[in-house]
């Protein structure tokens, strides 16, 4: 049968665009449908605008610390509207870049909601198109729990478009999105409280990292409330919000921001017209080749719920394009040693196993850890401390994990990720000459194990 397209991609986010571009480059006839914005969550309401806001929030510290270096700046004045307008301009520029990437690659772009009609047919804007392969890359969507007054809360989708900076913010959640936005609001001057229903945020991260960040955020004056959750939200006559907690306490705020997880975006996608199945959490079930239970349909990225990170979606998109249209170049996606950054203030950078994971896996764990005040702060009153940690296998000397909390942690850990991917040992770290004076050199100068 002759199809209109070799590959029809639903969703123009990171993974979908990567798969479409490279499939077209390999000679396939490709179309992409997108109903919202080019670039997906990351470019529009995720990592890119979030990091721009993190940069903005960090200036308050820079201004404060500059006096120790002889600068007298006077009183700083922040304007939220300017930051958001400039952010919007940059995102619009990136939308244009994504459009050009697709069109210049020979991909047909359909701007509208695509619905799967049958295993080889998609309908968009009233037109139907046939395809040999259909790729679902529709991403995720923030979830706000079903509590009374949930309509008064916002998620990350709305936070980037607030007309003004709230004076008092309740951030609900314990994952990286909650921690990052709490840092943004707090850094920009809002009175910020972070509520999390568990004992300590960032579950799954190394225990030392979690505790260290808790200490640093507390030093900065952020109100951290663990084992706390909201039962209901009520809007007051003056427009403010009253949040009643499950323990009976009442907190008042101007904004309640939820970051309590994301669901796969499968609304009105037409999966009922196919044999595609979902897992128990509602994500599209795929095999190691990103094949669904319907032979002609594949899925990748956040919608399959594996590792929900932009670079992972890019790798998955590349793998799909190669396997389908350039099999001699195909390489499976390796989910081990994926470096991760959390753009909290201070930043977190991590790659490899946590101490807890290493012990659970049966390794003979040796820990090297350093906490120190960065050189930049020695001329200031700031008492922030950086954490660096190596998790090592005592039998093989292999470095199993690297973890950092401190300035530029993500930038530093990216380089370390290459070393761990290549199988570096602690001796390799020890034999590497450091760049002096930097914080990063601490990773190659830690000699004494913790507790030794």
C-alpha cells in the first residue's frame, strides 16, 4: 500500500522534532502535527523559560555579594513584567527556530490537533493522512490533585505567564520542579513556603544532597514544611487565598503553585481506535524499540514515562529515526549514567548511583565527601557551603556516582558524566590534575574516605 507519509509524528516537542528531522534527513517522507507550540514543554513552559527565571532570581544574591568586592550599587529594583516580556520574546524566537528546523529538513508541518483514526491513519484539521508508521510524542501535562478549590491553584504552565509577582507563594510538591520554582519565587522577593507531604524533598536523589539542600534553603530564609499537605483552598474577598492543611493549620497566600507530578498527554488522541495499551500509571506501554502493542505505532518521551528529561527524549527520537530509516546506524538508548541538574538555588548536579542505590545493589561502598565555602564568598558575609560527593566501589575502585550541590553544579557534572560513562576509577580522578583555583578541582583532590 502507498502511504501519504512514511512517518507521521504527533507532537512537536524535543523528541518528536528530533525523530522527524532525522527521519526526513534519512530520506523518509515525514509529517508532524502540533496543536499548541513548537518545541514542546521544554522550550515553552519547561526547562528553557525556567532557567531564564532562575538566572533572574540569582541576581539578588549577586547584588548583595558584590559589596564585598567594592561595588556600591544602591538599592536594586526588580520588575517582573520586564523579565516575563523578555522571556516571551526569547521563546518566540526559539519557536521560529524549531519551525525552520522542521521545514528546512523537508518535514511537512500540520498545525492542529491530530487524532489517530486507525493504526495507519491520522486526522488533523478535517483532513486524513495515511502513514506507514505513527509516532506518539505528545509529552506530559501538570496534575493538580482533586481537592476543593483546586481551580484557584496554578501549575508550571501558568506560572510563566503571571501578570505580576505574587507577594506570598505556597509551593506544593517535593520534586525538582517544586524545588526550582520555590527558589525562583523566593529569589525574586516573594515570601515563599514549600509544602511537601513526605519527610524530605527530592526523593530518589542522594541523601547527602537532599539534606544539604534543605540546610542551604533554610539558611536563605525559605520556609520548608515537610509532612504537610493542603486539604482545601478558598478564595477570600480581597483576592487572597486561604489554604487549610490536613493537620488543621491555615496558611494565607496570594498564589498556590502545585508541582505534584505530570500525566501523559493523551487527551482525544484516538488510542481507542488502535491496539495501543497503557501501563498502570497511564503511560503508553512500549518495548525496548519504542514499539507499542500496535505494530505500526511507536511512542517516546514523557508520554512513555521512563526518564522524563529533554536530552533523553532527544536520544529516543534519534534511536527511532535510525532504526526505521537508517538501521546500520542504530544504537539503543542507554539509560545508565544519565546526568541530571536541578536548577535550585544553589544548583544540584548528579550522575550515576546514589549512595543508597549503590548499597542496595550490593556494592562495597566507599564515600568521599567535601563541604566547603566557595572562594567567591570569602569576601562576603554569605555562609553558603558547597557539597561534593563521590560514591566508589571499594573492590573495583570504579566511581559509581558523582553528586554536587553548589554554583554551576550542572556545568561541572556534565564533564564528570563522560568520565563515569567511560568507566573511570577513583585513581583516575586522583591522577587528574585539577584546574586551580576552582570549585571543580575538589572532585580530583578528595583523598580520605568518609569515616576513615
